[in-house]
């Protein structure tokens, strides 16, 4: 399976914020139980997250705090999230941490990180099977399960459209298959119907196939 075209289309859905080395980090986050400080640029971070926008500029009490506590996350995990937001080289995204990355992206509403994860899942960098990619995208409601743009290869940006008949059969035998969302199940059903329709068309002799007539 080739991912090259699809990955290229997904890499720049949202514009990354820029953060120069001389820009003042005017916010301080105190992370986790260790209360380790992280200096951030408020406006830049808020532009990528409604959560941080509310913390820095909303009506919450944290708005007026010099140091804002962020619990339930380790310093290294949040630092990795912010590095991914800016596209810094030190950011880590692998098959081992993709689940945690998506959990935190959902918690902090980092849509740009979801974009990066989708690009990763559509690339050869991930060793996940097509079923694992589907289960992850279903669990976190990632957009490439849906039609993103009619211009993308007749909707073939949808992960489900890549399934072969044998892969659909194997998917239906998995325990996780029963826990897929209704929307995903409906999309899989439509894919099965498309496969059956295409098979019937191929079985019709050329001269009798209405689609082959000029």
C-alpha cells in the first residue's frame, strides 16, 4: 500500500505557530507532582488550544496566576506535546507512544497534534497494521475516517477505502470489531457493498456491461 500521496496531503492541514528564540516566554506552567516549571509563550500556545486559551485569557482564576499548575501529566509528556505543536526536532511520535499522545492532544485540545498523528499513521513510519490504524482512528475519532475533501482521489483519503475483501473478513473476526462506533460500522458496510457491486460488474460480459458502452 502506498501512503505517499495521502501523507503529503495531510502534512499541512493547520499552520504551525512560529516561536523565535528571542520571543519572551511570558507564561509559567507547573507540571505534575514534581512541580517542574515550564516557560511558555502564552499567545502562541493559546492559538493552538482552547484549553490554554481559557487558562491564559479566559475567565478562569488561573488567568491571574503567575504560575499555573497542570496536574495529571508528566513534564516530559507535556513538553513533547508542545514540541509537536511547534514542530521542533526533539518531538517524539512512535507506535509506542501514539496512544498517550492522542490522549493528551484530546485533553488539551491540540488539533494540530491530531493532524500530525494522522500523517504518521498514514505513513510507512508506523508499523501498525491497517486494523490497528482503524481502531486507533475510531477510538479517537480521527478525521481521516471521514471524507475530508472531494478533491482527494475521489474520497480515497478515508482509511476504510483502502480495505481489501480479505482484510474486511479478518477485521470482522477481531474481538475489537464489536466495539467499533456506529459511524465506522456503517462506513465498513458501505465499503462491503462497494466491493460486492464491483465484483458483479466485473462478472458481466463486456458487451452487456452498460458502464463499458461509449
